[in-house]
C-alpha cells in the first residue's frame, strides 16, 4: 500500500458565507458540485485532483496548524492580503523567500484558519517587496529559538531534499 496524494483538506469556519467570499474572492478558488449534506459546507477545486473542503462548525482553531496552497503568481495575492490586513506573522514569522527561492507567507481566513501561500522557486517576485516591514529582507527559514535537535534529525540541504522528494 502507498499513499498517492492528498485528496482534500477540511477547514472549519464559523460563518460559511464569509468564508466562501474569502476563498472565492481573495484566493480565486472554484467551487465544485457537491453531494447534499446535512451541515453547511462548500468544496473547492485545487488543481486537477485535489480539493479544499470548507465546513461550518463550532470548533476551536489551531494557532500554528495550517494548509499550504501553492500559487502560480505570488505578488497579486501578497498585495491583496496586505491591502486587506490579513497577513499573519505571529505563528511562523514574516513573509520570506526560502533558501530554494520559493516565497512563503501566512494569512488568516475570516474564521481564523491559518493559510500558507507559497510559490515555486523562480516565480517572479517584485524586488521592492523586500523593503516591506512584514517581509524578511534576506532568504531563510523560520527560526523558533527552541533549538530542539529533533528538527535536524533528517535534515538535508534544500537541494538534497528537493532531489529526494522529486522521486
């Protein structure tokens, strides 16, 4: 047996209509047809074979747990998130360019779910973004200050990790 892919991720919201507006208008996700359910929900298409399920419940949200969505263009979503004031630097730090050249930022949906937005290495990024106070000026990764060696037990350079993960 082998896990082939993630089919879907579910995020819990407290107001389905507000959440749908966010996922459709801010992130540009396309709703998919669904089976009838007895609870408020909307499913969205991610790529060709994956989905994001948004459901309304009275649950507690995680501070650091998140869903990462990879986008083809970073700057439009960065500008939109910045204008809306929804960038969140609390759990994982400022927007940054990772050592491999990919960009990474975090934002919150209206229900408080943390959403990571990333792009592939080499995606066009405007140089002036690095002067923004919510953006790290240098490439790097989040540093927690915990200095726990378990984070390094299988560590490789980004190039080594990419080569392993590509296979």
